[in-house]
């Protein structure tokens, strides 16, 4: 975060593009005092575009008034980009920088959406993870997530268990159903995010499943040489079922190196990319540090696909198998730009290409992947917006964990905090 955003309360920091907006800059902690008797000038620097209307760049662009110790700056924000507002105090010939404020202006489609952070692929001890579903959910809020689906291997019930653990408790983390789907005799891994029924459960009736896949295989054109027709038909059937359940079908970690090779086969992966039976692609998967090549390949593949005219919807996921193992948990997530934080809104936004995948490895600068426009905005959000919300989420997460551990007073405390992140978001983003 820009130090000035710690020393001043700045509202809003996200404004409409190609319009004038008023930014209120209020000193915090008494580091700086704004004095109505002193002359200030505010220069606005659009970081990317040369300003057409306001002129570039060496003249005061904004009008500033100090009332009751706070500064109100009116400025025209051109285009979709970040702006530096440099607040200077005039002392004769000298100019002293008082604050370096950052504001982002957005086109209407993005301004109408709120950014939500989430993890769409994570495990608990109900499969091969370490902790209980309720615990994993509490930890998710503690690290600032807005939504999560628990997606255990072959099991849908753990995701429902997490939801049930907070039944009747006012939490602002959205918990959705989910599972990692492993079709029989097919090495592909698929996430059913948010689907209203389990696809894994459908494999129990082996004859019905086999007949259904045969029917899909008969409908589909013959896949190219090297692609196993059963694997292709089975994968397609799973993605169709997830869609039928109202979920988002995610093609998981195609460049996972296991058993001395990538899984699934390159031929099947390429065919799936061409035909796209899936709804979203794990462009950033939950890989350990020694597996970083797999994410590098997935990102390279994403760009090649786009160059060939196929822009796939993307997600970034932790695939963590434990929150307290100091790996994977919190390293990777998705930012979804959605009209609301409900399941249909989030799914529509991902399918509509309004998402980025984030890699935030410990000790390294976080990086976002996806379309340029959204990456640019995500970097601003990760620096100036999310840290503010994360502070509130951490407190809620600790109370969720207390509730899950049997503290009867935690639910009441959570009810008092409910709605706080939405209110802060509404203060920071001016629609
Ligand atoms: Zn997997
Ligand atoms: Zn997994």
C-alpha cells in the first residue's frame, strides 16, 4: 500500500472514467495537518494515457479546498487507468510533497462490478487434506477471501458440511458446494464448483454411467489420433453434468507432472482446448514451489490459445491440502469482477471473462494473470484496495474459527461485523 494511504483516509479510490470526481483526503494519526490558511496544489498524473482534456502534465490539474482539517480535491479522471494525485504545500518558491494519493478510474462495465477474491479448489481432511471443513472455511475468511468451495476428491458432502457448520450464523464469506470429480478410467481432474448435486455420485451406477458416456461418444465427432475417445467423451459428459447442476466446470491442472509425465495426455489437453467442453481453465493451479514449471506452462498455453482466437475463462486456485502446512494455502486465488457475490453472478462473471488468476508466493511480489485490462486493475486492487478489506476479514475469520471451536459468543460478534466489508467497498468505489 502507498504510505500516503496509511497516513490519510482517502475516499473514494475508484471512480468513473471520463468524469469529474471529488476525492476526500483526511489525515490520520496526526502525522500531517492540513491547514486552511496554507496554499496547496494538487497535480494529477494519469499513469498511462496522455490526458486529452486536462493537459500533460506539469500544471495544477485539480482544485483543492481544506475544510475541517480534510482536503477535498476535484479532478477529471480520463480513461481507464491509475492516477497519481500529488498534494503539495507551497512555501514561497518551495513545494513540499504532502501526500501521494492513488486513484483508479474505470469504464462503466467494470465500475458496475465489485471485485471478489475466492478459492474454487481446496481440500479438507474428509479426503487427503489436514483440517476439518469448518476450520478451512474460517481460515479462508481470515486470509481475506470473499468466497470458497471445498472440493474434496470424489466427495461432495464436505462442502455441505462447511456450509452447515455456519448455518444460522451471519458470516460474509460465501460458501458454495463443490467437489473434485475423478471419472473412472479417465486421468482428468475436474472441479464441480457450485453445482447443486454431486457428479462423483453418478459414477456409482456404473452401467448407467457407461451407457451415458457411450451415447455422448456416439454424438461427438471422432477425436483426432492420439486422443482416447472414451476419455474425451467421459470428460465432456462430466462438464455437461456440472452445467446441468448449475455449477462451473473447471479443467484442472493440465500440466501436472506426475507418474513421469503430464496428466492428462497432451493430445487430450489440446483437444479439450479446441472444443472447450469446460467452463473455466485453471490457468494458475495449486502447485508446490518445485512444480512452478507447471504454472509457467499453463500461462504460456493461455496466451497461445488467445493468439489462436480462443480466450478461455480462467481461475487461479490453491488446491491446498492443509491451511497450516506453510504451502499452497493463500498462494493462489481468483479475483472475480461480478455484479454481486452470489453463485450465479460469480459464475456468469468468470464465463464472461471477468476474472484474473493471482499467484502470491511467500516473500514475492504478487502477480495477476489474464486479460491486460483486468491484470492492470487487479494490480491496483492488490496494492490499494484488498489490504484494507483483508484487515476486516481477518477479524471475521478468527471469530469463525472460534465459533467452529465451540465459542458460543462468536456468532453474536460475527453478526455485529456483518456487512462491514460491503460498506467499506462501497466507500472505496464510487459508482
Ligand atoms: Zn487434482
Ligand atoms: Zn485438488
